[in-house]
C-alpha cells in the first residue's frame, strides 16, 4: 500500500472541492440545466423532514464540550501520532494495553462541562486510530478487552446524563487500524466488508446506550457518500434514534455544518457549529502549552452566538482521564462569567452590529449587548449605530450608564477606569428598534476637515 500523507484540513478541502465539482458537472441536475430542462428535485435525505424540530434544542444550546480521548492519549504526542510519524499498526496497537483511564474520569469531564456553562458533550467513540472506546462484538480492539477493561463510553454517557448534559458521539469513518480501512478504496469486496463493519459499530452505539442526542461523523476518506452507503447509514441512524442530530461529514448534507478551528457562519438559516481546541491539539499532547485564555474562549463564543452558531470546545484528557489544569482553570472562569452574562449568549438572536476595536456584540430583540474585552477606561463608543439608544446599564452590577448619541456615534461615559467584570464586561443597550450598524455611512458623511 502506498503511504498517503494528508492533514485533516487537506482532507476537508479535498472533500469540498469534490463536492463542488459534482455540483457543477456530472450530476443529472446539471445535465438537465444544460439541455434547457428543469432539474429533477433530489430525493430528501433521511431526517430532512424533521430537521427543524430535531435541531430546536441544539440551536438553543450554543456551547458544548468536545472530548478527544483514546490510545493516543497514552503517547502524548497528538491524536495524529500514528499517521504523522508513520507508526505501523503492530507498533502502535500494543499501546492499547497500557491505556488505563481512572474509573470515574468521565464524571470530572461532565462536572467541568456543567461548571463551564456547556449544554452538551461529544466524546470520541472511535478516532482514526481505530480503537473503540466501547464494548463491541465486532473487534477485540476495544476498551472492554484492552487496557481499560471496561466500557468507557458507557461511563461517559452515565456521567453526562447525571450532570444534565445532552449526549453526543463522535465517530471517525477513516480507520488506520482495520485491514480494509484503506484497501476499501480500490477493492470492492474490502469496501463491502468495511462498510458493514462501520455500519455495525454505529448500530451498536445507537442501540446500547439509550437516547443519544448527537452523532458527529469525522473524516470520510477514502470513500464518498455512495461508497459509504451514507443514505442507508443515516436511515438506520434515524430509525434507531429519531430525535438525534447528525453532522455533515459522511458526505451528506446532514443537519449542521462543522467549520474546524475557525468561525465561519452558514447562510440561509443552515445550522453550524465551530469546533476548536483548547490549545493546538485535539488529543493530549504533553508539549503543547499554547492554551486559550478564558477571554479568547468567550470572544469565540460571543462570535458564534452573534452569527447564530454553536461553539464546540475540545478538551484532550491525559491517559488517566485527567483534564489538563490550564483547561480547567480557563473553563471555570468562563462558567463564572456565564452565571451572570449567560442570557446574552444563550437567549440571543443574530446580530448585525460587529465593528469595534475592543468589543464584540450579541443581541436579543432590540437589546444590544456590547461585550468589552479590552477595557479602554472611562468611556466606550460605537460608530455608525443607526438606531436610537434609549438606555444602557452594566450587566454585572446593574448600574445605569450615561450616553450621548449623534448621527455618527454613541458614547457611553462615566464608566469605571477598571473593568467591573472579568474576562469581559458587558453593557446592555436598549434601542428603539433592532440595532443596526453602518460604518460606511460614517465614512462617507462625517466631516473630516474636508477630506
């Protein structure tokens, strides 16, 4: 087998390019348009008719915890260690016998998720390395028969439910361990075997643990939707779990999109979720100390909420299940802030106000929330706010804030020199209509000494 070198980002780019190419040419709809005929309407995907109803809780949730945990955690060199350093299966697989998460570790994950203000959790049931964190009849390369000696997924499900979290399963279609994982691209019999294996594992996951709220597919290499038999796959999923929500990484449209390590809003009302790491690694990497601060996490959460999306933030526990302390520290500060300011995130609408050098914005109806992340001192200002301000107050203290407004800006004055809240200070601004910003109007119309 030829060695294939690829990154997660390259895989996703390739998938996007392939999808675009199929949309432009080679589909029955494209051919019909070329011939001057109306394209045939595509058959609905499984779950399409119930999508809005199933997504209702998910859209309101806003904030979730992603957990990358597996055999790679024992090595401490990132979850792509097996691929990035060309580790053979025979050399990598024995690490599974040294994988000994402490009993009860998932309870600490779920407790932290609740403290952080998160509403749902997504655990890697099987990552690219092929190791199953659950008890399965289909392979011995699983937690019950290897180092853990028990079903880690079951512990996670029970812990999440105990803390009131919605339960999500991550499942990687790509598999570096299974002998047909790459062979399936060129060998039809291998493809059939591997697809049945894959469908079988997913069937177990969605049968053996009660109600599951999210299925989060990952990398579909080396097959397309037809190769994976993704329509049949998703039909099975909705037959087993009618209320589940499913992402788009098995090459179908799915219920929501999943921009990775960046915030990119969807259009047309499509649901989306930005997934990011706490540092630069998904799985535990001992040397990676590039931790996000609580301020950065909240700025990202605000940006996702502003544009109508969710924020799925990853922790990478150590091999024994311990969450690295920098993650714990930052997430607890996030949760403390959300205790006071959470309504500005969870109960918010898409916001058209976004330009500031030291603040970001959310809104609910006619109330604009100005989240000041770099506190500038005794006043803050918004350029080009085209709606009239009626009143303003600090969310943290309830203190009224004085303001002046003209055609070009509104200034909020008399503020304390030190930020009254940490890591962001939020000002609730009541407007007489839905807040709207037009900085081009300012640029064109504001007198600037004749310039």
